[in-house]
């Protein structure tokens, strides 16, 4: 239904904005005093996850496409 489509679109937008903040913006922000925001700021995991996720995703999509082609044509 259109309602659930808008809910999915809005939730995707919120996750995208939070991810961009966690990966790029938070490292340039000053110490805020908030436990959650300062933990995101000092994190060293997610800033490396995004650049490494791109080649792994490309690899997975390529092999899934290859498997689909082999399944369809055999």
C-alpha cells in the first residue's frame, strides 16, 4: 500500500542520514558531553566499514548475478 511505501522511504532516509553522521560528520564535531554522541565520535569501526563495504558489495552482487545466469541457462 502507499502508506507502507512512504514509511519505508522515510525510514530509509533516516537510516541514511544517521549513517552519514556516524561515518563522516561525527569525527569533525567537538566533544558534546552526551554519552551517545561522544561514543559515536570516538568510534573507529564504522568509519572503516563504509569504504570496505563498497568492494565487498560489488563482489557479492557480481557473484549473485553470475549464479543467476548459470541457473537460468542450464
